[in-house]
């Protein structure tokens, strides 16, 4: 069954259909119910269509990714730092995947549907069944990401949790070190205030949602993974140096 789902994800028609359905339902919440401010798309409009990794802080399970997909589709249609009217959903940009925890994507029929939009499900190395578990990087998960990078963009959240300033996971740095993608850092804010943890229900309407793309990082791929990870965490403003710098970070630390 799992292999069948993986095959279905590769069909552009299926992904485009899921984008259209999810996009139409999510657009009002991003643009009308709340206010979406986008910046830095000039850094990504001319990127190659393969081997690009977007690294971002994480605030909700789904709203963050859905917003990224909206933005990438809008850029494909020539929009800069705005979504505009969502006619871009008629021919969306589907050459993008996102890394998500396997247990999260099995959680409900909605998450299973959204997984068809391009989820690369991985086993979380720190949490299983509500308990903290540490284990090494799963080789099968690495191969999934490697295959996807070969012809696509990938969105990943190095912290793997919505808890602010949680430590990053070394697996992200290892993928960067060995596969040498173009790495684009993204900083988001306001999603934790506007949506519940899953990102599917409103918590506070009228919130400002910001998505800021930074210039591709200059990375020494020969550096130790720990140094690369430290560089990533600083770029996405989740390092100790950024802790409690501004009110957009003052949120509940409940997982």
C-alpha cells in the first residue's frame, strides 16, 4: 500500500488536483481572514528546478507548507512577493516535495490526502508514540530525499517540531553535506498565532503572517555536519543568538 501511495505522488495530475482542492480551501484563510506578507521571492524566481532545499522554522503542521506551495505556484505565474488571484492553481508548480513525520501524515484522512501533494515521510529520530526516542538516520529516508532532490525542490524543517528554538536535527546537515543542494533559508512568523498546532483551524483571525525568503546560503560542504547545522539554525533565526529577540518569537513552548 505504501509503495502504491509513493507511486501516486509522482503523477503530476494527482498532485495538481490536490493543490487545487487544498489551495482553494486555504487561500481565504491566508489572504482574507488573515494578512499574508511575503518578501524575498526575488531570491528564488531564477533557481534551477532541481537540487534546491528550502530550510525553515516551523510553527504549524500544515499551514506553513500550504503557504509555501501557494507562493511557489504564484512565482511560476510571474507574481513577486504576493499571491494575487489564485488562478495559478489552474497550472500549479508541482516539482516540490516536503519532509514530514510519518506519524503526522498517518494521523487523519486530511493528512493522508495532503500527503499526495508531495510528502516525503520520514521516521522522526526523537519522538515515537509520544515518547522520546533517539536513533540514527534511517537510510531509506535518506534515499527518498536523495531521489526527490534529483529533479525537484524540497522543503524541510530542520527542527522537526513546532516548538520554537528546539535544536535542529543533524540529518538535515548530513543531507546538505553529501548531496550539495542549493540551500535557501526561510523565516516565517505569525502562523502559531493565527492557527492551531495542526494549522487547519483558526485561533486568532486578522493575524499578520510573514514569509521571508533569504538569499541562498554560502556553505562549505566539506565542513563538519555540526557546523553546517549551526549555520542553518542561525539562518532560519532559531539559534541561541536569536532567542527572545523580538515579540514574533514570544509564543508558547508547548509541543
